[in-house]
């Protein structure tokens, strides 16, 4: 399989090109809107997303409930907005955890080399061979369902790719003259890592993140749909689809809106990563 | 080559060991005391003495490493314990469910090929023109749509509204159609992209120029030379797709009440049926890891260029 090399960082020329790609802009714009909605969510929800009102079950859209109500009489729009918060914050947290574990380990492993490096890479090969979803199922299965467990499971597997990427960058950079000069000048390891090497890692890391975010969102919502992730009554898009499943013949609005939201957000992420991939592909040819 | 094979085998064993340790530890971490569960199932009152006895019988007083060894030995003899729900052997349970999952996966692969090969070829043939853009848009949507939502939409349209196909369950071939589309469709984008770039690569090669010079029809060049060259990299991601197919099968089978391994493990998770979960994780883990390594090896065998390079290098 032809792999896209993330090792070269994006040049200023390419970054300008990327910025002139309207599709990338569109994707970024949509995601920003969703982030904004997630941030100000509690102030813009029209109704309490958790308030059950059996007399208002499965209502069509109205002034009070702009998207209608679900099978327990809860406002669908409010739940969608609340769900945006859950989805955005979980994906962000998982991403952050993955970076916080993967990047330092990859840097240290690459820079120190030697026995630590070998040990870590063997370990990483081992876990990396186990498919991520399998681990998620195993963790959720044995520890019991729950958002935290699912996030843990995803983070457990995903940090590996990041550690590998960062390590390979460090291995390349370490041999360059400016690092050698820094060593000769008497800079300590931490100074070199922090002052010189961190910024080399940044741009490939950003590319990798862009490629991954959409997959994180899909994975987490899938696990919630299966009932392994977010637990009802907490609103999350995948969980909402799961709850509405038995009613969707009578009330298709229950399944339309959350699904469309997932589709739009992941689509926007993919627009961005597609743009980036295009540029990397051209260069690799 | 032999050296390669050997080191791959070592790696395989190492990974499988890691997998077994992980499942063993997860099983140990699972909430609930197995001793109490067993005793409660047989009698009413539980005395301290009984507990000690059962603990000894089960070997739970041994050091962890010894317990692991004993457990691994029984696993190697395909003894994966018994289901907590109906007391059937986990291995038999899984073998009952396996054919349904294989059927579903085969159906999904057919859908996958039917979707991705034409789109990949067309996209490469009309590079930069509207068919290319259309196929790309299709691939983007396919990569973004959650499979479970697609399944729901398909059921709504084809089973409820049009009444063409059954909503769920298994039986004749018509039951297989919607689940196969659900599972195959979301896997297609990766393949479309790969086929497109593979064919474009091949089209710029010398042998395609030579074929053109010989006056061979364009579609024949595409089908015979370019597509064949492009299918090789597709084979490699096929190994990786296996884990995607298995992940998808959990969702799809749950959605369509398809009696395969995926719906089995979901039931087991809801019922906290730990031996079954463990069996599933082990079985599918062995599948995926072995498939990946086999594909990797066969790739080396199939592509003469890689083989030659290796031969010269060593």
C-alpha cells in the first residue's frame, strides 16, 4: 500500500495553496460553527434537553420545539445541541490524551534510542496489531459500558500511531547539523527537545490530527449507538439514534437529525483532510 | 525470503501472546467475583469455607502467572469456558455463529467490489473531469456516513416505504442484501481512492505506452493492464479491512438482527457474559493478526519487483 508520508513538513508554499482551496475553507467553517454551538450550547438551547414530558411525545416541529419532540417528549433541537457538546468535547479530549501520551513517548524514544527505544517499539508493535475496535469492545465489555471506558479504549490504541510518527521525525532530525551544534554548544536534552525538536513535530502532527478527527467522531458515535459509550438519558448523536430506533417508522425525525449532524461534521473533517492529502499525494508522486 | 517468513512467524507469536495476556488481564479485572457467582448459582447460603474450597478448585489461589499458564493451556485446546447464560461451550457457540458472519462478510465484499472498481476506473479514466469529481464526492460521503445510520435509512426506504426487502433476521438471500450494502458501502471509499491512484500510476508506465502503440483498445488496456496492476495494493489493504469488516459486522448484525458473531458479542456485553466476550476477542484477534501477516507475505510473493529488490539486497 502506498502510504502517505507525513514526515516532510508542509512548506509555506503548500500552506498557501491549501489556504486557497475553497473546500478546505468550507470544511473548516462548518466545524467552527459546530464548535461554537458546542461552546455556547447551554445558552441557546430552546428547552431543557433532559426534561421528559409524556404529554408532548413525538410532536411535529413547532415554535416551542423547532425540530419536534422525541418518544419521551424531549426537545430534539436541544438534545442535538447538547449532543454537539458531548461529541466535540469527547473527541477533543481523546485527541488531547492521545497527543499527550504519544508525542512525549515518541520524542524520548527517538532521542534516547537504545534499549528504551527497542522496548517501547516492540510494545507498540504488539498493541498496534490488535484492531482498535476490538480493544474498544473488549474494554467496554469487561469494564462495562460507559463513555469514560470507551474514551480510554480509543486512547489506548490511538497513541501508538502518534508515538510512531513523532519517533520517526525525531530520528530524522536528530542527525541534522543544528541538533549536533546544539549538543556541542552544551544544551541539555530537554532544551534541545523543547526548543528545537517540538516545532519540527508540529506540522506533521497537525496533518495527522486532521486525518484522524473524523474517524474518532465516527468511532465514538458508533460505540454510543451500540450502547457501549454515552449512556441515556445523556444526549449524544449516536446514542440518540439508538434510542429513537424503535420509533423511527412512525417518527423518522428521530433518526434524521442526529444522523445528518454526524454526517456533516465528519464530512467537513474529511474535506479538510482530503485537501491536505491531495497536496501530500502530489508531492509523493 | 525464508528469513522473512521466520521473523514474521516470531512476530505473529509475540502479538498473539500480547493479545492473550491482555484478554486474560481484562477478564481478571472484570467486576464480580467468579467464586460467588458459581456458589450463588448452586446454593443459597455461602460460607467462608465453601468459598475457600471453590477458590482452590478453580486454581484462583495460585499466583497470577501460573493461572495464566493454566488458562493459556486450556485455550490452546480450544476450551474457552462456558457461557454464563446457557452453559454451552463458548467454542461451540462461536462455531454456530461463524457461518452467518462469513456470509455477511462475503456479501459485503461483493458490494464493495461492485461499487469501488467501476468508480475507481472511471475516476482514473476521466481524471479531473466531472466523473472523477462525482466519484470523489461519492467517496467523501461514503467515508463520512455512519454505517449504522445508513443501515437505518436503507431499512426505512426499502423495507418500510417500498416494502421490497425484509427488515431483519436471516433466511433467504433477500435478507442478506441490506446488511451487505450497509457493511460494504462504507468500506468502499478507501478502495476507490486506492484504485484510482493505482490505475493512474499504471497508465503512466512504459508497458501501457507500448500497449497503446500496438493499437490495443483503450478499455482493454484499462481492464487488462492498469486494473491488474492496481489490484495488488488493494490486496494489502484487504488484510487491514478485515478488522474494519469485523467492526462493521458488530453494528450491522445488531441492526439487522443477523445471527453472526457480531450480534453474539453485543448480546454477551449486555448480559455481562464474560467468557463469550473473551472468546470473541481472542478469535477475531487471531483472525485479524494472522490475516495481516499472511497478506503481507503474499504481497511479497505476488509482486516480482519487491521480491527482486529483496533478493538483490540480501
